[in-house]
C-alpha cells in the first residue's frame, strides 16, 4: 500500500469519522418520549428531559412513549357490600414513568395492560365490597364518598403499578355503571310500576287542584252575591223607611180623612165577584133606595 | 475542472440558501404553532404571523388549528338500544333511582394548550371521550330518571362539562371542552309506553286544571255582574219608593185640604163612589129589616 497516495483524502476521512461518531453519540429526545440508555443490553440510565443528549457511541438508546394512554378493561360484574350486583366498565389513564423498571418487568404496552387489568380488577372488587350500592347510585348521593373511593383506588393502583412496573396511573375511573342482564326484566317491571304510580298521582293531583279551584270560585260567587244582597236589602230598606216616613208625615196631618180613604181603598180590594154581601136596607147606601128622600141622613 | 468546481459551489450555495429558508415559517390566522428544538419545546405558543426558527432538522414547527371544534359522540345510537342492534350497552346508563335509560351525548372540544395537546397523550379523543363518559355516568347516577329526562338536562350537561374539564386539566391533555350536549335521552322500550302515559297524565292534569280555571273565570265575573244588577235594582227600588211616597203624600195632602172644606159631603161622596165600584162585582142580598130573608138567589 502506498499511504502517501491517499494523504490528500485524510481530512475528508477524518471529517466523515467525526460526523459518524457524532451521529452515534448524539440523540434527540422528544417531549413524547423517554430514552433508556443501555450498554450492551444492560440499562444504564433514563433521559426524561427533552432535547439533544449525548452518550458514548457504543451505548444505545431505546425510546419509550411517555404519553398518556387509555386502557379500557372489559366490563365485569362486582358485588357491593349490600350484596347487589353491578356491571362496571372502568378505564385507566396511565403512562410509563420509569422505563428501566418498565422494560425489566413488562416490556410492552399489551403486557402492561394485562397487569393493570389485574390490579384494577382486584382494586375495584375490594372498593365495591366496602361500599353500598347507594354510595354510587342514589338520588341523594354522597358525591364526596364516591369520589374518595375512586381517588383511593387510583392512588393504590398507582402505588402498586409504579413500584412493580414503573407505570404511573393518572386515573382509574368508572365509565359506566349497569345492572346485570338477568336483572333487567325486573328493573323494567319496577320502572313501569313506578311510572303508573306517578301517572295516577298526576291525575289525582290535577283533580284535586281542579276541585279546589271550582270550590274557590263557587265560594267567591256566593260571597259576591250575598254581599250584594246585603247591600241591596239595605238600600231597599232605606227606601222603605224614607217612604214610610213621608207617608206618616203626610197622613198625620189629617188622620180622619186618611182613615176614611184608606178604609174605602181596602174595600175595593177585599170585595170581589166571589163575595156575597147581605145588605140591610137600613144601610147608609140603601136607605134612600128604600125610603126615598126621607132616607137622606 | 475550474468550471466544474464553480458549478459545485453554486449548487452548494443554492442548497445552503434552501436549507436556511426552512427556518422561516408562517402561522395562518386560525392556527397556533409549537416550536421544538431537538424535540424539546422552546416556544409553546407561537401566534399567527411570520416567524424565524433554527433550520431543519434542529427546529421543528407543529401547527394546530386551535379554534376548530372537534366533535365526539358519547353513549350510543338510541336506535341501537331500541332495536337491540350492535352494542346496546353503549347507550345504557343507570340513574340514581335505579332506572335504566338510553342516552347519547356529543362533546365539542378545541385545543386549549397546544404543547400539551400535541405531546401529552397518545389519543386525545379517547382521553376526552373516557373522561366525559365517566363523568356522565357519575352525574346520571346521582339524578332521578325524571330529572335526567326533563328538568335537569341542562344542569347535567354543564356539570359534566365542568367536571370532565377538571379531569382533563389534571391529566394535562391540553383540551378545552366547549360543550357537552345530551342529544337524545329516552327510557328503555320495555317501559316507554308507561313513560308516555306519565306525559299523558301530566297533560290530563293540566287540562282539568285549566278547565276548572275556565269555570272560575266564567262564574266569578258573572257573579260580579249579578251583584251589580242586584244593587242597581235596589237603588231603583229605593228611588221609586221615595218618589212614590212623595207623590202619594203630596196628593193626599191636597185632597185632604179639599176634603176639610166640606167634610160631610165629601165623605159621603167618597163612600158612595167606592160602593159604585164595589157593588157591581159582588153578589148582593138585600134584607129589609122587617121582611124575611129571601134565599132564592143564594140557592141558585
């Protein structure tokens, strides 16, 4: 070999060697990733900070997705403390926190989800076993209690998962509560019965209100009419009193004439065509008829 | 050789210029951008406009349509549950009074924090859907079926939105929930007729109440009119009575004054006049003081 012949290529070769070395030692870490640096397969340290990082060219970098993932375990049936069955569908929001531990214990997401399933299942079973159905499903809910149950479950799951698998569990939450399929017919029957009761109640309440309105209207009518009657009779009485006063005032001026007039007036009313009068020829009227001129009193 | 070198230089310069051009970028008006350097976020929120960065591959620019609303359905198609089709459980929720209802909601969300939206979760839609669904289940499990179906729908929507937003903030998903809208809520078909009957009963009740109100609205004004009539009649009666009395008294006094001038004659005249009026109408028996009573007329 004639090394001299290639001397003028030395700088280019050196530059290429440096680029390759840099290429092997520098590595970018994105926000979505953790990098585990390994040396001949042995994990050394974890890079959690995003940006450009350096390692020895003989070490290698393994990338892990650090983003939040959602895992939906299959719905399962649980028993509450008051022995009621509930079908619960939960979800777990988790992310890789400790890649070293993660790669040593589970390795990939599918395996991780299997482990999470077991932890969450037993956690849910324990939590529900300690609570009555009422604390989850109730119209007068103890919301704080249900929240505390989930918070405790999340915290416990997180502790276990982090220590065992390097997984951070951000949330374990109940996505759906349901009654078991075999209970549903009886639930529907109960719902129907409840509705029928409510319908009857609505109708009866309407009836009640309508009756009350009618009775109230009738009362008001009586009140108005009787008050008007009272007032009207009073006014009539005033008229009667005033007219009586006027009559007596006038008649008192000449009681004798009044007596005569009034008596004659009453005769007109007393006698009608059904009356038979037996008249003595001595009577004032007939004296003249009987005796002529001599009858004039 | 020389000429060839010159060409190579020109190509290299052009390449350099092109490379430097990758450091200039434009963010459109409806977008925001996140700038990363070797993967690390250096500018978490770049507003619209023209901007400079380090050239590729040092800096990367991720643009996001932050204002665009994205839709996501929670629950299932009501008809699936009704017809027993695919996944009837998806739409099924349990209310606080242990009724089963079918429900479908639509979530609308937009990007809140671009850097979190881009880098914090694998599948933003899945995270949002799970959070909203769990809050929905939670809040429906605290309400009666009537509240869910009628009165408290709006309250539930807002509560679910606020609670899910809090969960998503804690998980740093970088999403802004615009609305959670319950699009459809229905009782299960097995009990639907009973639910309809309740609505019917409510209408019946309203109808008979309004009929009663109609009755009241009819009766009371009539009574008021009747009362007014009674009063007017009484006032008329009073006036008539007094006027008549005045008239009668005046007439009496005038006649009495005349009568007094010749009481004997006038008295007799009045008596006879009255008899003239009365006697034609009545049956008469004349009896002479000395004669016998002739009863033939009576018999007849």
